[in-house]
């Protein structure tokens, strides 16, 4: 049985970055962890329309993987299709946004989110509001870089440092959370730069999935 991590966008580079970010976790578990690219998805999930359009293809891919699955992780910070996949599947299903936020709550009183685009922030705020956690959110600030643009590592990291400092110093965030799966791979560098905890939500969701699988076997 396998923990299946699904990247709902069609960029193999993003899937590769997610895979590298979670790879050190494989040594700690006996359950295989596999990453998948949803080739029917857009190159970046940046709007509500993108979120809505990929739910059907996501559910079809998960149905194909169901028999081999111990758990599913939906590796997009908008958590597309999360409720629908939980209805469809008999396996535990985790979204990286929900998992990242819940992990942030265990590491500080207030957390800040680094988003890709300003237009992503209203979706994030709706999710955080629905979770009843507005008082724990210090701020949500955007890099103003699209998913594909994150591949420019020097530019992305420079913007992350600038936005991270504003969240920490101006907004009072004690923990920084990446608001996009495409930011995988920058966590450790940014944590050293800012001197505060930084959460990659892909790692957070996989860690919770591993714990859930282990708990089911206890």
C-alpha cells in the first residue's frame, strides 16, 4: 500500500520539487510514497476557475490509484477537490493547505502565508475563515510570481526573503507557511535566513499521512 501524492497541475518540475522535498521522509517509513502529476491539469492553479476545472480529472486519477492507496495527499495549496475526494475514497485524504495550517498552529501562536499571487489571497482567506482561524493568521502576502516563474530560484528566494521579513516583522508572524506546492525546496534556506520556523505544506501533509497510516496499524 502506498501514500499517493498528487500534484494537480501539469508541471513535472513542480512534481519533481515536491518529490525532492518529501524524499528524506521516505527513510523514516516502510510505506512507499509516490508522487504523481495530473497531466490534464493547467500548468499552474492560480484562479478559482483552475481549482474548479481540475476536480473531475483529480477524482478520476485517484479512483485509478484507490486499490493501491494507504492515503492520498492533494498537493495544491487551494486543496482542490478535497471534500469530493474524501467522499469518493475509502482512504484518508489530506490537503496541503489544511495540513500546513494545522501544523503551523502547533509551532506558534500566529502564522503568516507566502502566496504566489495577490489574487490567490482571497481563496486562502476563505479557507482560513471556514476553519475558524482568522485570529491565528498574522498575514498573507504575495510574491507576485506565477507557478511557472518559481523555477527562477534566485529571483524567487529574494522575493521570499523580502515577504518573509514583512510577515515576521510587520505582521507579527511566528511561523511562515508556503502558500503554494511549487515553493517546495526553499524551506530550509528560508528558515535559516529568517530565524523562525518555515513550513512546506507538502512535507506537513505527508507527515500527517504517515502518522495516520501508522495509527491505523497500531
